[in-house]
C-alpha cells in the first residue's frame, strides 16, 4: 500500500428483511475523499437511496459511520455518526454520539455499519469476537434506555466496559418523531429522530463485545508526537479548556450556565423573557455542593477531561432516580426554558426521564416550553392535556407528559410529532408560540436571537443540527483568514465569516473526535489524521472536504424533495421578548434572513434562487457525478408527493 492511499473502509451490512449479514470494502481513494463519520454516511445515502426516499420506507438506511480517528489513542476519539433520512424533515439526519460504542465498533473490525430493510419481528444485533447475528428482542420491549443496556449486558455475560450497547427507549419503539439512539447510557445520537428510524425497522439495540485489539495506525511514533501537541493546544488555547470555573475540561458544559445567562444566550420561558435571577442555583458548582445529588465520573473513550458524570438523586421526593449528568443544554431545557426557577431536583429528574424515555432533549425541551406557554395563555386547557396542570416550572407535570409522549398516550400522541407539527395541528395561533426551523426541527437550547449567525447555522442546516457554530467569536487567521470576530449584528461580516468556516463542522464530525478538542489548531488535527491513515493531507484539502460535504448534504436534501423555501426559522424565533432587559438592537427580520441566506449561498457557489450548488461548484469539489443529477431536477416547484407526511 502506498503511503498516500490510506485505509480501505470496512463495511458490515445487515439486511433486516432477509436476515443477511455481509462484509464489504470501499476502496482507499473513496475513503480519503470522504474521510469518515458524516462524510461516509452522507455519501453512502447519496449512492444507495432512491430520490425522494421517505424516512419510513424500507429503502431508507440507518448508517453508523466512524471517524478516521475513532478508537485510537487520540483524546476524545470515541465519536460515531448516525446517518439516515430523518422523520422531522424527511431529509438528512447526521447525528453524533460519543462514549465508547464507536471505539468498540472499530475494534470489532468495522468502520461502517449499514442497517437496511425492516425486521419481521423485534430484534437486536450482537457483534461479538467470532459472530455477528440478529437475535429476538421481544423481551426488551418497554424497557427504557438504561434498563435495556443493563438487561442486555447481563444476558450476554458482558458487564461494564466488556461491552457497549446502543439502543432505543419507549419513544423509539412507539414512533415518536424525535427519538434518539442512546449508547453507554449517557450518550446519544438524537437530531432529527434516528431512533425513530431504528424503531420503525424493529431494531431495539446493537450490542458490541469490547475486544482487546489495537487500531492499526500508519505511523505510531508520529501519532504519539502530534496527538500530544494537539492535546496541549486544546488544553491551553480553546474555549473548552481555559476557565477552571466554566471550561469543559474542568467542569463540563454545565459549568457555563451562568455565563450563558449573562450573555443573554439562555432561553427563558420559551423566548418570552430574559430574566432568570436564580440561574446560579442550577450551575454545576452549586449542584455539586447539594447533598441530595451524587456525581460519579464516566469519561468517554480516551478522554482525560472532567466532563461526563452519572447522577443519582439520593434524597428528597426523587430519591433513587439515576441518570446522566445534564449538559448545559439539558439543564437549560429543564430550568430556564420551561420557567423552572426554583426546583433543581425536579429539573434534574425531568432530564433523567427525557433521557431514559429515549427522546432528543432539544426537540423535547422546546416542545415542553411551548406547551407550558400554551397552557398559560389558554390555548391548551387542562382537559386537553389529560388533566395535567402545565403551569410554568411544574416539573412533575413535565415528567408525566414526557412519559405520555414516549408511549403516544392521550395528548402525548399529538405532541410526539414534534414542535412544528404539534403547533400546526393544535392551531388557534399555537404556531406563534413555537420555536423551530422551517425544515422541521427545534434548534439547540440557546436563545438564538442574541447571536444572529445562529439564524444561518440552523435555518440553513441540512442535517438536523447546527451547521456551524456561531461565527461571532471565531478567530483563526492562519487557517481561515479570520483575524478578529465578526460583529454580532453585522450581516455582511457574518456572511463573510460563515462562508470561510462552513467547512469546519464536517471535518469535526469526520475525524471521530469530540468537537471540544477539534476547536484546537487545525494543523495538529490534519497532522494527526495523516499519522493514523498514512495520508499526506493538507489543511486546504481538509477544508475542501468540508465544503464538499456542505454541498453534498444540500444536494441530497434537494433530491429528496426539500426546496429553497423550506429553509428558515419560525416567527417566535424572530420576535422580541415580552419581559426583561434586551441589549440587542433588534431581532432578525425576514429581510435580514434573506440577505444572510442569499449571501452565504452565493459565497458557497450555490444558485441563490434554488439554493442548489452550481454544476461548476460540484465539479470543483469533486462531485462530478452529482452535477448531472441535480441538473435534471425541477427545483422551482415542490415534488408531487407530499413531503414530511
């Protein structure tokens, strides 16, 4: 093998309809072109799905794809991407999860796992040292995500770190549109409902025996050198590592709640307020001092940072509840967002139930917030909510409602459709109170209005999450030509910086490394990729890959039926808060949104009217085979089939 060729990706393909399990390989050139993770997954969906594939079609595929560095000694290299056509948008879902599951799949000998077809009966997949087989899973039905993992590990005789389990909870079993796939209890791939697809295919879980096999690397000595440089840079210079009171390396993202509140980035009472006077009580330092809560560190693969913990409530009305420590977003969802200003234990308990029922906290958080507000303003009555009193901050009512959503019981059946569809079906002006992208998914749990670039990050996103972190704080002159942050409300600067760094997130997801580490100098990232794979990639080639994926994601969604007018954000997203201080000069208007979207599309080499990459752009990015397909589509009218059914 020549040095520049690199590894040939190994595929395990499981056909649930026939029970057939096969092993395949892609060639090394394909592997380098699409790098790994979301690159592999998106390209395979393009190659293997018919146009306008419905999320619930047997033709839809669920693809688990590892990053180029997953399972190595690189810090935080446990990432796996889950790729499919998602039920919230009927477009691409590419969701990322950490923990140990991805590393176990790599050490089992695979880079990509493709699940296709639909099982005739509920099954789980076991990947062991000498076997890969589908097994009956009826006995696992109804179990939550933690119970499922514990039951499987006990049945397999592979407790603790001897195995890793990815599974769905009741929400995935019952077709809740925003169900996630949970692994190692505290980690999940959730954006745009991949767990819903897994449930529709009647696959309850995937269990992998952890094997003591080292991941083969091209240059072990060089890897040891550059990974240390990368780690040192991440420790010293990234936003994740600087502050001992709020940096992820010390206290996890939950330590940043106070900081986010002061910056008006905390979403309070469903975007109606900016005042959260008791925020400090929900910050990590205060929660850790509370004797009612017990924290145990549960690090991801190869991660030395003090980020992830399990949580047990050891006293009070929720005594005995066990779950995962919430991230900043999870705590934000169950405190500020739903108007819970006092009940820290209730907020933690609600977060535990959300995870164990198996739903995406982003979608669930904004859904709950909408319901609380609709109850307050009289659009939803107690009778319509099956007797629940959804007063702001009532965590017990929230817990009960999440359980009903997960089982599609009563009003939970309507709410299981997600924020956008639920608001449309409730009617009576409910849509005025809903926070979502017009593609169909709720955003990350921030107040997106205080950083205008978040409008583009979500409103233009093609994969069910944020296409790019806010550009207002991004500075990297060496690799991206940006020597100072963009002004928060300067549309021209935001567009310019966004175009320059739109390539960043795809390479983050393709490396197989936690995004908190990939904030480091990209030169170390690329040198590490080369040490592992044997490539001679440059930073410019990595950037080219990122732009290739941004355009391919858009083409995949356009081919699947989405159109330029499907992208954007809801009315509430562009409204002013009803109470509290608001330092921003204004909120975005439809005119600002159009200016931003058109400017970014033009900068990426897309046709502004159709939001489609031009043939010239596709050829320049090495997507020559995609160009004629896009040229044959009518992108000025909607497909005849009803999308997002």
